[in-house]
C-alpha cells in the first residue's frame, strides 16, 4: 500500500508541464488543449455584446421561466434580482433589502462601473444556468442508452456510488448520526408526543421531503424522570447520547438502509422514496457524465505518469466543479463558490475541502462505470468505453489514489493552479 507521503510525492513526479501556463500538456504530448475549452466557451456569453445575448438564452428561459436580458438602471436591477412579482429568475438567491439599500445609496449619474459589474454578474449566473442544462443533456444521453432508474439500473448504481462517496465525508464529522428505521420511528414518536414541533407528521411521512434535526429542535419533557427516559430512548435509536452534538439528516444514512425504511402511514413511500433519493444525486451524476464527454481529457486519463493522470482528473474536476458545486450557489450571487477560483485556499480559491469532496465522488463514479463496462452491463459511446478501458488498464487507480488523498491532492492542485497561471486571483476584476 502506498503511504500518504509517497502519494504526495507521486502527485508531481514526471509531470509534463506546458510553457507559460497555457496551453499545456496533460497525459502525453499528443493531448494538448487550452484549459477547460468547454467551460471557456460557455463564459463567452458574458462578453461585451450583452444586448445580443437574450436571443441565445432560450435554454435559460425554458429552465427558469424567465427571459434574461441586460438590466437597465438601478430600478431594473431591483426588479430583476429581487422583486417576487418582477422580472425574477434570481430573487430567491438574494435579499431585496440589499438592492433597495444600493438603490438608495447610489448616485444615478455615477453608476457606470457598478452597472457594468452587475451586468457581468447577471450574465455569469445565466451562463452557469446554461451549463447546468448542458450537464443534464449529458445525463439524458446516458439515460437514453441506459433507461431506467430503479434499483440495479446503471443510473441507480451511479446515484448510490455518489451518495456513498458523499456519506464517507459525513461519517468523518462529529455530528454524523446514521439515519435508520429506528431513528425514523423515534422522530415520529417525538412529533406525535409534542417533543418535536419544528416538523409535522405530513412532512415526516412525505417521500419527497428531507429535513435535519439537532438538539435545539427537541422540546425536552418537564420532569427529570421523563427527561432521563427520553435520553435513553434517543440513545437506543440513534446509538449516541442526546447531548453529544448530533445531526439527524433524513437522507444521511447508508443507501440500503434508506431504501429499506418503511412508513406505514404513507403507502406511497416505498414506491416514491427511491426516485427522490436518486433525484438528490442527479446534479452530481450529471456533472460526472458531462466531464466524461470531454474526449481530450478522457483520453489523457490513460496517458503519461501517475502525476499526469492525476492532472487529467483535476481537469475533469474543474468541469465537475463548475457543473455541480458552482452551479448550485447556496450563498447566491455572492457565494464564495462563484467568486473564488478552483484553487487552494492559500491561493484565494475554494479550498481543498470542496475539491476533495468532488474527487471522492468522481472516483466512485468512474469505478462504478468501469465495473459495469467490464461486465457489459452499460452502454457507452465507443470513445468513452475505450477511454475508460485504456485509463484503468494503464494505472488510473494510482492517480485516483492521489486525488482522493488530501495531502497529495493539494500538491497536485497547486501544480495545476500554476499551469493556469493564476497569480493574484483575488485582484479586482476589470471591465
């Protein structure tokens, strides 16, 4: 078994670098391409000709019910980003008070720079929405060749693999508490007994819902004896003390256990819950399949040293990061996942934690697809099947070991960042 230190050394050993950052070579001399050509093409939408873009934004309109256009003036920005009954599209991700404050504070006659930046932000967001649609088109192509999402299908197996990869990280957190039938039944008893008021039975029994509970969501009994009994019941169900700093996540458990949970109060649960669990992994699976459609990167997974292959995996992670994590901006337009580059935190980037989570997911998906390919259980385009065969037969596992080891991944990402020539990623943008 290769030690963590040796993995870190392998992360750059024999790595083939280009000149002046880009274009650069990954895998072998025959596989040279400009950084993320597919993503670069998408971001051409945020160029200077904003007035001509709406005609090319039909996919965004179909996805959001909104026809994007360049906003005009402060009031237009307020309506477009914040007004529930206005032009909409992104108002769920920003606070109206923010834009109202800006409207009140700005001088209408001195808005040139600020307006340009906001217009730019709007089109970056719109471009991301279009990229999300592209990832789901990749999912659609895969599903067209491999229909079905039920237990045992290729899509189900990919969903399970990505879920379990995510769960691996959750298990390392102190708050992790496996969600099981016992926990599910305990929550139901607490709701009916008035010990949980933040969630009702209808939500608890709905197959298309999820929620989380922590210590503060429980209303403890009034007397000491009842409190002791409650604590014992909690520990029996959850396997840990009530005061231990837990989190009960209704989708945070082993895949098989989640699929096996029964809800007698809702006869539709067993039929609908598996589809809902798959839906939660849809963006993740779609992002991986989208990354695999880049033939240049896929080809390079079977070329060069372990360090070269690791760099090819990082190139794929760049696409996955845009198509998945950056495309689901929990923090809205100001989310650091949008504002920061794909790089280590010390280089002004999103940090190794987010990159590692994507790497673990990518590893599980690739191994799942290759296992299905070997057994002829999955239909893939010829280039994709050949690419996976070449990669795994030429040592891809060693590269996957590199990118799923935090120390080794950090070394590889550092080298990759230098290839991109990121000198000062936190510098103010110029428009």
